[in-house]
């Protein structure tokens, strides 16, 4: 059986900016026979995410939980598909399934052990939500806030979210409210994104870091300081937020997208002056890795699905059609071209 797949064609280099040309769409052959325990799936949706920039390097620097992609071999990430044939008793024809390690192919034969069955009714039929708000992205926001944010209902806490219009940030701000924060301010890169955060997602305010002075706007919008910082970007934006944080406040160190084209530790160390502020104010800043909390996935997923169905968690997606366009979708996401989760729709 002939299929389409996308391979890593070249590497951008540790300091290079990724380009669609680093990916190549090609035809490949799928075996006609399957062995016991295997499942044949047709790909419906694929996810592109910031961590994949690290996978494009020879050494991704995070071998404890992600691996670098190999040249001329198929790339992979989060995916959703439908079962077309199964030799695993846990799956039947027509089942919808997902995996964290889904190959960028139109169809694939996968080990049933790496698949999880999903129920579209839990998200009102929006299957792609299992790659975002009801999947790893939503889990990252919810568990990150619960484990590292120390949000206390009724404590009048202010949360700031950087990368606030992205997949994780747009959920984190809303979840901050749902968990008990009294004020949430987002930082993003366009006026359209700022408007979306305030008008659709309930943020109290948003800062366009490309057009506004972040330090000055934080003073105005967070007059009582910052108690919880959901950090998706790192760099200068984060330094500005940390300088405005209160004693005994908390950083949820989720992502550092502004630093992923640099050859450095992830997360990189703070500049001495900012680190001095952090220590003097006893601001906690521990790297958050979702895989350390697998025991919390089922209950957290149920909570996310409930909020989605109740309309308490608003979901935005930016959808690109066609497997051949996944490289361009990844590049666009890395440069802030998306609002909400960036999804690639492969087939119906």
C-alpha cells in the first residue's frame, strides 16, 4: 500500500531558524501484513509543538523524555487516527485512537501498546481537542498550575501568562481563573491576539510585547504585583515579569520558545541580576515536566473535558489542511502564526 509521509530532510543547525525546506514529503510503502498486537490506522490529525525544534537537532538536549529525529526518517509527534484493521484485541475497526509518538504519515501500522482509545463524545465531537485542550496541552496547563502554581482560592492572586495566545498559554490563563486566581494578564505578540484573550477567553488584560513596554504595562495592569507566572517563552519577557513578582510567588516553568534556536541549557540560567531578585524574594522556579505526573492524567483529562462541555474552557485552533503542509505549519507556529493550538488536518 502506497502512503505519504514527511521526513526530516535537513537540520537547521543549533542556532538556525527552522524552515519548511527542512522537511520533505515523499511516498512510501506500508506492509501488507501485520503481526499480532499491531494496528493499522489512518491519520486524521497531527500536532506540531515547540519542543519539536529540539528534535531537529542531532542532540535534542532532553534525552530523558524526547529523542532527536533522524535525517531521512519520518518525523513524529502527537496524532489522532481511526483504526482500519486490528490484530490487537483492545482495538476494533472504526475506533478513534491517539498517541504521543504518531508518525507523520497518511497511514501507519503501530504497536497497539502505544495507542489510547478516545471517545469523541467527551469533547462534543471535536476529535482534534485530544491533541490540545483535552490532551497533552491541556494537561500541561492544568497539572502545571496545580503542581507548581500554588493557587489558593480566595487569596486574591494575580497570574501572568507569557505566550498567552498559544496552545498552552490560552488554556493556562483560563484555568488560572477556574482554579481561583482573581486576575489574569496575558502577554502575546499581536493586537488580534490581545483582543482574543480578553474578549473570548476572559483574561482581564493583555500586553502586546511588540508594541508596548512590558515593564510599564505590568506596573499598570498588575498593581499588586504578580503571584503566579506561567512561563512559556523565557528571555527578556520573563525577566520583566520576574522583576515584578511578589515575595514567595511562583513560576511555572513550562516552555522557553524564545530560546529554542540557541545552543544552551533548557531552561537557560537567569541573568545574575534577575536570579538575585528571584532568590531574595523566595520565588520558586522549578522546571515542569508533564511526564512526571502520569498518575494524574485520568482525573485531569476528565476535568478538562467537563470544563469544555460546560463551556468554561474556550478552545481556539489554527488548522492547516494537508500532510504536505505540516512543515509550513510547524514553522508558522514557531514564529507565532497561530492562535490557540496549531493542528494539521490530514484526512476526514
